[in-house]
């Protein structure tokens, strides 16, 4: 367990109540998922019962209890993207990475997620990789796009 | 004496102390409002939605959840209108979709004339997600052993990381407040098992009664009893005596109050 990393995050939030989700976001970004040991540590340090933390972690899609890849590929399947062929883009990515949405490649390089509307409808179909948004993605571009992320 | 609040429920003029809920005021008058998630000893959460009432008068005419809605001067409440019963039928049917065999739901279905089950999921889980168990564990016992996970149709009751709970003290309060019996406590010999659909929540070894030798309560639960009933009085729970033997005693030992133990045990004694 990486106590130092968790402590560094907790230090930013002197007032814990009301900031738990912020803390969890940072832990998620640091580890690419929420490891059980770290969550239990946060519970001990903050006094927030682990059951409540577990409930919150399960509620939000953003949080994951299983390890995620280094690069998170999110395919938007919102209405606009859907009608512009997001399904085909998703299929192309699935074929290239040999994983389904919610899964991670064995080499931990990519995780694939489907998301509902990222507010970039004018760019439909949109794909977000890590923090980068790509618009008007075609199935043929998918290979090149993914190769950029090691 | 505090100023009483005047309101009307089903045409009856009623007075209730401020801060009481519409549900409590109605029940006191003997007016029936169906509930599932409401429990008199627990903070209301308004999850089951069965206790809906129509309010008007001093607030905008609307449908409110009576277990949360507080009484208000001049409030006019209707508890049994067609609009409400239409909603109730739908709520009951939705719950039956997941829990077709829960007796309390079947009784309600009969009472309100629910004949269909359009939302059948093929599941047969008696848990209706009312949250009574979560609340009693959190607010009365303070163990925080239970929680809900996921959302929507995937929502279900479990423990942290879905393993045997480290925080459960084995009191069985969750099973006692459960309206459908979805949580069960099973005592076999000196072993207690607390389980729900598809998951054992916790296991305990039961301590034996020092009088009759019957295993009766887990150690961590007795520790809580000690902390609540005896320590505030500067006493220690030195003997393990089961409720049966406790009742039979002709006198309460020096410095102890029978009521204290009964109070502390109120949740674990099946009613």
C-alpha cells in the first residue's frame, strides 16, 4: 500500500466531510483505480465508515475497484454520437484491443469505457482518451489514434 | 406546554405537537397509511413512497411523503384518494417485480387490488431496498456494517467489499427491522449466521449463558450492551445471562436495573 501517496492527497483536504468524492477522484487518478487497502486506510484516517465509502464508490461510474489501464479510452454513446455512428467506432476499438467496454487489456495499456454524452455533440462521434477529446472519429482512424498512447 | 398545530386529516380536525410528521399524527388518530420503510425507532428516509398523501391548505396542493412531511398549521391532508391509490398500486407492482413472494407485498397487493405483475424481472429477492437495516445498523447500533451498492435495478444490500463483515457485532437488529424477512439470523449450536439473498453477511460464535448454558449472544454484542447499559452507571457486565434466565430471576443483582438490560437488548429480542 502506498501510504505516502494517500497522505499527500488527504493533506490537501483538511476538512474531510464533504470532500470525500474529491479525495476519491485524486486517489483514482493516482492509482488508476481505488485499491481496497487504500480505501480502508482512508476510512481509518477520516473516520468515515468503510461501508459508506464503498457505497459511494459503487454508485459513481467514474470510480473503479478493479485496476484500469494506463490510458482510458472513453467512447461517447450519447444521442448525437449514437446517430453519427459511435457504435461502429466502438466496434473498431473493440476489435483492435480485443476487449469489451469495462475491460482492460492484459498489458494494462488501455481500458475501454462507454460513456453517455460528454457535452461535445458538435464533434460527434466523439472519443476521449485520457484528457484529450477527438471529434468526428471514423472507424478507420481508430488504429492510429490508439497507437499514440503508450 | 408547546403550542399545538391544527390540521385536518381525512376530514378530521387534529392537533399535533410541532415537529411531528403527518404520518405520526395520522397513526395516532388511528388513520391507516401504508408504509414499508418507516419504522418508529428510526429516522425516516422516505424511500418506499407508499406513505404518500395529498396535501393542500397552507401549502401548495401536492403529493408528499407523509413520513417526512411535518405537520403545519392549516394543513389539509387526504390519505386515501384515487390518485394516491393509483400511485400506490404502481409502487407495489414495481416492488413485486423483484420480490414476488414477499408476504407483506402480497398483502398490500391484495388490499390495493394489484392483480398484474408487469415488471417481473425473474428475480425473487425479498429485499425491497427500504434501508431499514442500514439505518438501524448505522443510527441505533453504530456498527456501520451494511450498505447499498450500485444504482437502479442493480442496487442491492451488502457489506464492505461483499465479504463477511468485520464491523458487524451480530446483534441481529437488521433482521428484526426487516419488513420482508430478507435478512435472516440463523443460530445453530453456538454459531450465528446472518445472511441475505446470496450472501452471508457475518458469522459469529455465541457465548453461553452462565445459568442455563444455552449459547445466546455474540461477544461483541455483549460488549455493546455493557457499554450502553452498565458503563454509564459505573458498572461492568460481569455475567453472561440470557434473556430467558434474566426474566426468571427473582431479584436483580445489587446495583443493576433489569430495565437497562432489556433496553439494551430491545433490538435483538425477536418481537
